[in-house]
């Protein structure tokens, strides 16, 4: 029966069955087979609705959609270009920072590639950056902001792993900054090697760009600064961001008209509904796996072959890169409850593990052959996948080096939450 169930689930998944339906069916069948009331799955759904941090998901998602559908992407790119284009590799560095900020607020790699990719790619080519570098950069930057608050995957990980969301926000910041610094250094080397001309700095253009983006500029300082300073909890920051984005993009800039607002709400809440369905059914499945002591049995198997936590971390990184190529939210809600108890037995801090998981998530998005960013960029820029594989390999190697640093130097992720004394 177990083999038949696995085969049926695989066939249904290949046919496009919703992931929440498959996980819910598996959970119901497992509880029924163990002669446990299937109401245990419904209880998990109710427990999900009772989580205090849950309100952050719809509020951050709504605010992200408001920004994505307004003129904010164009204003951010113009500002970044005006401020950084005079540096060696300045346009590429500007693209890195603009995309990281945008992805952090929208929480979706695809939105960044679609919304900003069409602006950044021609800008890079106009500056005479090589085509392969330009394609690799826009493909990579789609997921760069997932390590910065208020990134949706961070919130989901904290909910599923049952760790402090505020502490995880702080823990993921330094690894995210490390990625940006390393990629900025690589962009500078490429610009120098290909003698990319620098754009002179013009105060007038910088002031015009600052004036145009005057209402978007305070947003990261308001939200991220509020979280790190302890002024806001994550849920309070979500409410502040949603209210601010609504006031700016609807009432002040007028980019989104009031009659368009219900459509933005509907599109953002469709994503939220899908996430909550997956999360709820996955928690029911996780409840069974924990009751059946699956993490303990998994640790027993692994400890027979992997005798140190360093070996476990190396194997875990390989596993996560493969898993995160496919579907991030499913990976979080299915894999995290299994690996957290095992990692703890190897002496790995759950917060450090969270930073590693999210970093693997970023890299998995661009890992050939199934990384989601590759398919999105292929469609957006009408390029073949084999060509994009070649374009992203240098970026992939750079990010992999950063992953190794974060993996084997835990203080890179744990120093900031300890320094800020976040419980």
C-alpha cells in the first residue's frame, strides 16, 4: 500500500495536481493507517490560524504587490544608476542593490526578473557589459533579496521551524550583505577587464532621481531599521509597510488608482491563500512525521555514515541545492521540520541552519538545470536554457564560495542577533 501511495502521488504531481492536495491526502492517509483520528490534520490548520506572526504574510505580500505594480521599480533603477554609475562596475552594482531591495519587499524572485529585468538588461548592454555577464546578472539578482527582511521565505521558515522571526531576520542580514559585496567585487573585475566606460556623476540627475524616489527611499529604513532597532516586531513592521506603501503608491504618487486597488488585493491574496493552504496541510503531515519519530530515525541513519557536523553540513548543502531548485515554499514546509531536529542533534544552531537554508534557497533558484530563475529569464529575454546555464555558472561559483563561508563560520549568521540581544 505504501509503494502504491508513493506511485500515485508521483503520478498526480507529474499531472499537475496541487501540492497542498497531495500533502493533505498523504497526511490523512497516514493518520488513518495509524488508527489516529484524521481531525489531527484539521487541528494543525486551526493552530496555524492562531499563530501571532501569521498576519505578517498577507500584509508584506500586499505591500510587495503594490510596489511591484507601481512606478517604484523604474524610480529605484534610476536612483541606483545616478548614485553608483560613476564607480567601476557601477551600473552592475546599482542593479545588484536595486534588485536585492526589490526582492526583499516583494518576496518573489519572478517578480524581480519580470519587473526589473527589462530595465536592467538593456541598461547593462548600453554600457557595453558582455552579453553573457548581463544575462547572468539579471538571472542571479532575481533572488538576491531573499535574505533581507521582510522576505516572505524568512517568515515561512521561522513559522515552520518554530524559531524567533526577529532573530532570524537579523541572522540572515550579514550573509545577504556578504553576497552583495562578493558579487559587487566580481562585477567590478568584469567592468575593468572589458573596459566598461563609467558614467560621470551629475548632481542634477542625482537630485532629480532622489526627488522622484523620495517616498520610496524611507521605506527600507522604516521597516528594516524598525525591526533591527527593536521598535517594531515583524508583525508590526508588516502593518507599517502595508500602510505606508498604500498611502504612497495610491494617494501620493497616484501610480495605482483606487479602482485598480481591488485587483492588486486579489492577486496578492491569491498568492497568500496558496501559501497558507500548503503551509496548513504540510503542518498536518509534519505532525505525523514527528509522532512517528521520523527525524530520530533519519538521524540514526545519517550518524552511521556522517560522523561530524561538518560532514553533515556539506551533505545538507548538496541536498538543499537540489530540493530548492524545484519549489521554494513546498521545500520549506516539507523539508525544514525534518532537518531541524537532526541538525540540532549534530550541534547546529537552528538560527544558523535557517540562514543556510535561505542562502541555499537563493542559489537553488539559479542552479542548472531546474532553477526557477533560469526558466523565468529564458522566457523574459527569449534566450535558450543552455546559453543561460553558461551565463550563470560564474555567478553560481561566486555564490557557492559565499555559501561555504557561511556554512563553516557560524558567527557570520549568529553575530548580529547576539550583538542586538534579540531573544
